[in-house]
């Protein structure tokens, strides 16, 4: 399972997602859209999204409004 989390500084929901994944001992790749312009462009152009956090689990896109689905998607 490949997990990517698009984040930015000063984003409480982003920190929540990262902490949740760490507590569950789930490896993930973080892409900070403020530090990485390529990640920002990817979020906007590929996924047509403009806010964080966004979690990509394999090919499934989970937006901040869908975070409550994350445990079931991860089969926790």
C-alpha cells in the first residue's frame, strides 16, 4: 500500500492525519505544498484540489472532508 499525504505548515488537520498514521505505524510519504512547488502543481493539476490535507492511498484520493473514511480504507 502506497500512501502520500499532501500537507502544508500551520494546518491542524494535516498534523492530525500525520499523527494518526504514525500512531498506526503506517508508512507514508509527505509532500509539503508550501516547500515543494512540484507537489503543489501536482495537487492542483492532477487531482484538481486546492486545500490540504489530501491523502492518496494507492489510487484512492481522500480529501479533508473524507478523513473519517481513512480507517476503513486502511482496513484498521
